């Protein structure tokens, strides 16, 4: 399952593979992450970090909207973006009215108006599935959507042994995941001009969809 090889197809071809894979996972109820307790620890850590001031948060790869709901309950407004229009979005929109807005799009293809800037950006498990040649456009796009001094959290796979470098992980449907050590993620994000603030390893207990990884949530700040 773990390999050092990035996907052997172009980023454009991989976008289609990724979309098909996630749509299939949701439509066949193979979205184990939607029900994973460790995943839900990430928004709790994010809320601790952003403090009590309420803001407008972009949730990239929002999936079933579980994290968006946690953020909404704390008084924030949320734009949840995903390439799959989850059936839960309708109910969440009905419940939370104009404090929630869902967008169906590939993240790097989404071009909102130039004035659209978020107080904070949250990415729980989306970035680490992208083609490595899209890391740069993905992070640049994220920075463009974030206000100066705005906070972003990215949560990614990390190796079980924290002294080991990350690797690529192949999933059955053709999507890949990439695990990162703290140093690798810190280097990647600071190379993209983010200010590194903090990180937390989130323990992922063994369960039937076992992957030999934990999560690593990184907190960064945009330049002033
Ligand atoms: C592992 S799931 C995590 C979902 C959600 N954040 C959660 O915690 O339940 C990754 C999500 O990212 C979405 N996704 C992956 N690549 C994307 C992209 N390039 N643009 C938009 N959404 C993407 C998938 O459809 C999926 O819902």
C-alpha cells in the first residue's frame, strides 16, 4: 500500500480519477472518514486555535459537512466546497440558512469574485489526495482566498512513526494519499510563504478500514 511513487498519470488525468473515486466512495457508502472520530478532532483543535472571534471559514473538501456543522454550532459562517454534492448539504442549508453556503467544484478550478476573502481556511483530508504537481497551485489558490494574517489548518496523513518521512499511499479506486512528517509539511508550507504556528498529531485508532497512518494537523498564518 505504501509506495514512494507519485501517481504515474498527468495532473489533469488524475483530477478525473480522483473525482470518480470520491463520487464512488460516497455513492457506495465507503466514506469511512465521514464517521471517524479522529477526523472530528481536527475541527475541535481548529476552533481552539482560532479563538472566540466569529468569522467566515472556507472548508475545502467539506464532504458530508460534518466539520462545517461543528464550526456553525460555534457561531461561524461557512463556505463548504467539494467536488461531490453530498445529500446532507440540503438539510444543512435548510437548518443553518445563510450562514452556510455549499459549492460543488474542484478547488483549484473555483474562481469566486476577487473580493471573496475568508477569515480562516480549513482543510481536513483534502490536500493530501492531490497530485503533487498541484501542490503549488492549490496552496497559492488557498493563500489568495485567505485574508492577510488569516489562519489556515491543513490536516494530512502522517506516518505512525513520527521520525519517518512520509510516502504515497495507493487506494483501491486509484486515488492516492500522501503522508507527511512534521518537517516535510513545515517545509512545504513555509516554502509557500505561510507562517508556521503549530501542529498536532492526531491518533487514529485501528479500525476495519485500517491504514498505517495517523493525522497531522498544521496551523499556519497568512503573511500580513
Ligand atoms: C477524505 S475526504 C474528507 C471529507 C471531510 N473533510 C471530512 O472530514 O469528512 C476528502 C474530501 O475532499 C474532496 N476532494 C478531494 N479533492 C478535491 C478537490 N480537488 N476539490 C474539491 N474537493 C476535493 C472529496 O470529494 C472528499 O469529500
